[in-house]
């Protein structure tokens, strides 16, 4: 299962809850978060080493956990470049010829099969939980998908539950065509108005505080149902309210504080990673009509030819700031980021 959705909709929270439920039902888990600066191999080696040592300590016959450690040692020798400065102590002779070729698409499936066989011997299922999957290279994503395909074919007790931006289904499909059959891709989106109201009301009603209906309507209008923003408006409304019920006026009074917190934290940390050219690109997007924006319209807003925006577009996609829901279309990965860009760069309009 690969969860997809924009920033701030709760994908990471869901992964953590899935891990909690998995541990409760006797799964072993490997939980990692991908990012631009670390390879898939460097992320997986430490927790897989820990897992195999844990399996080796489980009472019972069999030596597949020890074999898994030997395969892991060979894998580490084969992908030394990908591990970078990572140093992992593993005082064991590598198994030659299994996962040590240095070709990730060949080696990773063999490594994970060895781990899954050790888990099977110990009658223990394993869940790989990987956040921000879109940061992996095409080769890394392909190797991971191939590994899970082998799990399915051999009916081994290892599953992958991942999360990423809305481009993830396309990336997975381009990497391996059978990915769409191998995984489900639940779309994690904004809450409906009844669910948004429930998220606000249930915690406050538990301590005897209510929201007026007009206050709930205003929060939903401002947040568009995105969970992270609902949390922020709920927090500030609670802090501003002197008594129950929390009124429309309280929400309106709290709104400047919310926007300031978002601008200085949630939005700013992303904005500060951008180059001047990337900022201009996003500001041009923000000046267009909400929703998906066409590449031609962005180029026109920038006053340049469409083929010249390619590098900035590719860089912003790699940084996870925008994605392409369809050919020639762009959209923000961060809800309400267009409104922030207009606040952050007010002097630039459509002719940015």
C-alpha cells in the first residue's frame, strides 16, 4: 500500500498509526524516511541489521537469520559507494554471490528475500514503512518494487507500506509497469466539512467547550479541510477564547496569529530552500487561477518562452514543491502555498 497526498494531510501520522497496529499484532517493523541526501541502501542497512540480530536471538531451530546477516554483509560490500560515510559494524563473513554485485536492482530484492525468509522461519511478519518515497531515484524505486514483487511471488511475510506526494503512482508505474497491480494507492486528501468539524469539536466537547456553527464554518473555509491547518486554527482559537462557546469572532481574531505561525514555520522552511529563480517561478504560479496551472501560462506570467522554464520546473519537482498531475500542468504540493507566496512576494504580480 502506497499512501499519496499533499503536504500536511496526515500521511506520516497514518504510517505511524499503521506501525503501532502492526507492532500490536506481532509484526516486526522497519520505519524510515527518505530524503534527498541519503540513498535507499544507507537508509535500510542499519534497521535491517538490527532486525536480523533480533530474529537471530529468537529461540527456535534454523540459521536463516545468520544467513541474512551474511547476505547483508555482502550487500554492504557491494554498495559501499551508496553508503557514503555510514559505518556499520558487522563482524561476519559475507555470503558470496547473493546480493553483492553492486547492482541495486539485483541485490536489494535478494537481500530482502533473505530477510523475509529469516522472518518466515521465526514465524514473524515484517512491515517496511517508508515515508517520502518520491525522493528515491528511479533505480532505487525500481529495486524496491522488484523486491516486493518477489515477496508476492514467493508468499513471504514482508509487506511495504509507503507514503509520498501525488506523483508517486506515476513514478512507480514508470519504474515498473506491474506496480499498479502490486500496490494500492489510497489518496489521502482534505477532510470533508463534517469530519473537519468533528476534528475540532470532539476534543473540546470532552472538556465541556463547544464551537459555534459559524466558527466551524469559518475554520473550514480558511483551511479548506487540510488537517494540519485545522490543527493550527483549532489551537489558536482555543488559546484566544475566554469562555465557551468558541465564536466566529474568536476565530477571526485568532486568524492573524495562525497565518503568522504558518508563514514563519510551515511555509518559511520550504520557501528558504528555494533559489531566486525558483521563487519567481512559484510566485508566477501563485498569481494564476487556483488549482492546476498550465506550463504555458506560467511561462507567460514570467515573460519567457515555455522551453526556458524546464530547469526550474524540474528542480521544484525534485524538491517536492510542485508536481505534475497531467502533461503540461503544475500544482503545488503544499496546500495554501500560493497564498503564502503572494504574501511573501507582494511586489510581483503576473508579470513576475
